[in-house]
């Protein structure tokens, strides 16, 4: 496809993020209209010709005051349907945060598998490709879709930050539970290669029952080291705080957490302000609007993921390799 065949839309709820992606691509966002009706219904339509174009639509599907994740999902689906009805050549949904991706299996009798139902909704309106960032279970995400489902990783953002901010202190990468060991190990190897020195590994035991998390044992040596706790999402922050407290009790010099998505619900602000965590890094897939402003920049630092999505869009449009993009 030729460069002028690319159209990039960002729905209103994600316009600021979309503008950052557009800037990184060196193009302008395509024009669209969104209208609200008195009964709570809405419509959205492109204001530019999309016939035979390679179209990308940005909408991060997190809930916020005035617009739930469900609202954003429906608006995105309807807009994609309108694009396909307008004869768009290919439509890619770009969701920095993908709602319902954590519910990817049955854990109780008659449980829903919501991630699969969401995949079916995207396919039903004619979506040709999905792009998202660090879902909880990449294999479940990719298997839920029958269309190409691209999975970007914030690993490179975190590796670059640590490479620029760490001295020669001994390090250990800690997974906050056994399920995240593969993610933590991939990050440990990438950081070790970038820093050109060995980095230790550890993981926490974690048990969850009726929403209550327990387990304090740490498998691995964290004493006398800077512990880096890696996770895909921060909700209330209790999982990270529990792991950080355990690491400090075992003699870790300091503890830095890195997570792709900062949801920061409930009492997360108070939890993250505690003494166990020295620093928290998150990508900007979800703005940290729930956190007290005093935490931002001091305790919590937000890393820009828009350039990563811009590069992914460029490569998808031009036929480049996303595998090479994800290699740190």
C-alpha cells in the first residue's frame, strides 16, 4: 500500500493518545464526528473518504468517570462497522488497553470467557486486525481471535529506563507470582543483555481466594540487591506492595516496580505511597487520573508507549516485521 492509503483515527476518549501516535508517525489524525443523543445513544462516522484505505482506529478500553469500558468498546465497534460500510480496505483496532482480556478462562462453574466474546464482537463488525499492549495471557488473547491479533510489549520501554537510571548495583528481577515467571524471565534476559552483566531471578508465592491475596514466601535471593518487580497490570497495588514488603524484609536495598498498565483502583494511591516501593513505572496506556498528583513524577513515573504503537502501525502498513520490533 502507498503511504497516502493510511488513515489514522482516534475516537474522542483517546484523542490525546492518538495525537501522540500521529505525531510519532508524522501524519495528522483523520477527521471524524461523534454525536450524543438525548436517550444516551450515540453515533460516530468518518468525515474523510476511506474507500480502499488502510485504516487504524485508536481507542484504549479502560473505564473512567463519565465513560465506562463498555461505552468505549461499543463506540469502537460501531465506528469500525461504519468504516467497513464505507468500503475501508482494511481496518485495524488499536487498543493500548484491551478490556476483558484478563477474563480468559473459566475459574468457577458457568463462568463466562469474556475475552473470547469480545473477540467475536470485533470480528462480527468486520475488524481485520487487532493490536494491543501486554495482555495478561498473550496465548489466550491470540487464540481468542480468528483474525490477526498483534501483541506489543512494554518490555523495551522498561529496559531503556533501567539502562539509563541504574548504576552498577546488583539486581534481581522478581515475578509477583508464579504465573508471571515467563514474562519476568524474558525481561531479565533482555535487561541483562543490555547492561552486559548477570541479573538474578526470583518469584513470589501467591494465593487468591474470594478476591483475597495471600502468600509471602520469596523463591530466590534478593538480599543486598535492587529488586525489580515486573507485572502486566497494577489494580489496587496490593500484589506489588506485598511482594515489595517481602523483598525488603529479606534485605533488598530498594524495590522498583514496573507494570504495563496502571489501573490504580481502590486505595492504590495510599498503597503505592507506602515505604515498601521506592519507584513505580507504568506505560501510558491508561492515564494515571486516579492517583494523587503528588505521587506522579516522584513515586510513579509514566513512560510513553505512543512511539511503540506508531512504529507498529508503520510496519503493519508497509509490510514490516513486528517480531523485529519486539526484540530488545
